[in-house]
C-alpha cells in the first residue's frame, strides 16, 4: 500500500488508515479476539497507519492498539493518538460509559485540558497505555470549545515535543473545518484530521481548509467518509453524523448510490476514493471493528472509479464542479 509523508517531515502514512475508535467498544462491545483479528488483518493488508485516542473507550482502544503493534518493529508503522482529554480514575463509580458512546465501565472520567501541562500528562499517560516508546503523530482532539487555550498553550507544547523528538508530527483533529483552517494559517502543524466534512455528502472542507492546506504544504487526513453510515448503506434509519439521517440527505445518498450502480461501482468505493482527488489529502481514515470490515475497506479503497461516474455526479448536481476527483 502506498505511503506518503505528512507535511514537510518524514512521518509516513499509508493511503488507508485504521481508525481504532471502534476498538474502544464504540456503541457496542468488541471482543478482545475480534479486535486483535481486525488489527492483524489490517497489518497483513498493508495498512501501516493506526489512529487511536484516550477518549476511545476510556483508554481501551489505546491498550488494544499498543498490544498489537508492540509485536512489530517500531519503525515499520505510524501511530497517532490525541491530547485534550485527560482520564481521571473514578474508583467508586458504577455503570457504563454509553452516555459518551462507549460500552465500557465508567472507570474514569474525561477532563478537558488543553494546557501545556495537560498535553505533557496526556502524552505520558498514552505512552503508558500503549506500552510504546514514542508517538508518531499527536493531534489536538476536538478543541472546538477551547480554541484560545489550544492555540496559545497546547499547540506550543506540541511544537516543543516535536522539536525534542518526542513526537514526529503534530496537528489537530476535528469535525469542523473553520478552526482547523486557523491552525493551518496560524501555526506550523504538519497535518489536520478532518472528520465528516469532506465526503460525497458534505464538502465543507473544500471552501477554505483544503486549498489553504495545499498552499502551505500541510497534509490532510480525511475521516468519516461514510458520514457514520449513510454513505455505506443508505436506507431509512441510517445514521448521518451519529444521528438518524434527515429524509433529504437520505434521498441524496440514494441518488448518489444509483449513479454508482449504473457504473458498476459500490457506493462505499466511491466514498472512499473521493477525497484522494484533492492534492492536500494524504490518507483516508476508516473506522474498523472486525477483520471482515478491514477486508471490505481495503477492497473498496483499491476499487477503480471511472471518470464517467464523477462526471455524471456533477451533471446530476450531486457533486460540485470545483471538487477535484481521481480515478
């Protein structure tokens, strides 16, 4: 699988990246054997970029990813995790973490912290959970409500860690493009992780973020290409950004699917291939919870998409004329 460097540095990422939120028991439990099989299948398929975060299952995702990757030579893969949420033990707590989306015991509570000290504490805790000696990419995780602290305190802390070689590349990851555009313009981040805002249904990132990133040589990793489900299987009740899809969105997704079917291409393949048309995009991050999902994602990522399909989407008003595409 092809690898390219992030930003102006040396950290390499594969075209397809393993998003490990599901391995933190996102919404439903994933067994230990199933999680391990997913990670091993990804490795065998050539995926060498793995993304996790403390938020995912209160550290469970980090522990599972670390356990699998510790069996591999450290220079043979790229690992990213995130800062901004510290995990504090809650020894007397009962119940689960489903209110935050994860089917795990509520053993910890999340504390927002984008201070410099919070960044250092988060990196240290992540290294312990991962059981690894370094992190390749550190993202500021969802600083939507903390822009000043993230820019003024957390970012400089990450910049120092990069200069010291503690992390290889730094960036920010969010479900919106406006603040990520500020990071690209006002800082020296290597990469931004844009989730759900550059898809076949939502090209918000195309207005400012992606052109600015291309101009400055900042890499973009695109996540959420299925918009949490609607672009994987458009049907009544399907999820769009983790909520039931509104009828107009469902109808639009079905129209896109019909175009794909006329060209003999699964909708999932078109959704995965679309972001690579933009020169700033270096990798597409797909959440996977089983070996079967990994095999499907790899097959879809490798599926050619004819230019005629993109042309028809444009002609039908389903894709902006200015959105770059690839085969």
